[in-house]
């Protein structure tokens, strides 16, 4: 499995993403936002940071970058697409995930470890975890409040698309939502950073299972809900 790590001006977790997928046994290369094809890759990783300085709105300018069409094409081809933090914001901006990320209720930037719960382990990203398993991932964001209307929230529940929730909600996200997946099960967005949770010595290695499952995607492609 070979993954593209998308680099926008202002991305700052690209190296973490690259290292995470390599540590999990996959291959990865950086891909510039001005590229127009991802046909040579088996999956896509959209890292955190501040794409285009988060001007206008987080992820808004990245959503019209040349690489966007290729990301959408990869998703339609059932390739795994993971967006973390700013990557999650970008996925909502380009319509691959529903809802939006708005300012934290505190209107302050939050950077700390958070305890979370795996609420759906029947996806090709999370089937290495137990359902209800507690994990610890760092968060680092100012616009991490997940917002959606009632109709969207009902659909997320009905389709079991909420995969990760906060134990102690740091940003005001609706019903503690920290990560969601698309209906097809191949696009995952989350605000916490699993790529920063790879070493127990540094506080947590709970993110490794997610990247390990991604590197086995071809074998797991029929196990998507």
C-alpha cells in the first residue's frame, strides 16, 4: 500500500503522517497541492496544520486547490482517505464528509492529550480496536467543534458513521463527536491526532492500530461498513 501525504502551504503534520504510515509497514510520499493526479497511490492522507494560513475559513482555500479533484476521485475509487485536524476540516469543505468544524466553544486554541472512545470498530480503519475501547490521542486545534444539523446527525447515527467520541469534550462538538466516516466507509475525518500517538514512551501508542489497518486495506476492502 502506497499513500500520498498531501502538502498544502501551512501543513505542519505532514512528516508525522509520513512516518506513521511507514512505521505501520506502508509506503508514503509527499504530494504537492498543485498536482492533479493521485492515480499512482493506493490511499490518501491529509495532515493537520493551517492550510493557506486558515484564511477565510479553515480548509476553505485548500478546497479549491488543484489536488482536490484527485482526492475526490480517489474516494470514489474506494481508496482509503484519512483527514486529521485540518485534514478533517478540508474533507468537510470538499463535501466528502458532512457537517462543519467551527470555533471551539472556549474560542481558544487547545493542545493536550484527550481520552476518546472507539464507538464503531466495524470499519476498515478501526477494526483493530475493540468496540468501546478507550484511546488517548493528542488534540491541537482552535476550530474543532463539530457541527451538523439534526437531519445530518440522525443520518450519522442511523448509518453508524460516528467512529470516535471525546470523554471530556474539549471544544463543544455535538454529542462529543471527534471523528466520523462517510457512508461508504472509506473516508475518515477526525480532529485528534493518531499520528502523534505512536510511542508509549511519549504518552500513547494508541494510534498505531489505525495506521496498521490502513496498510492492510486491500485485504480488508470487503470489511467496510
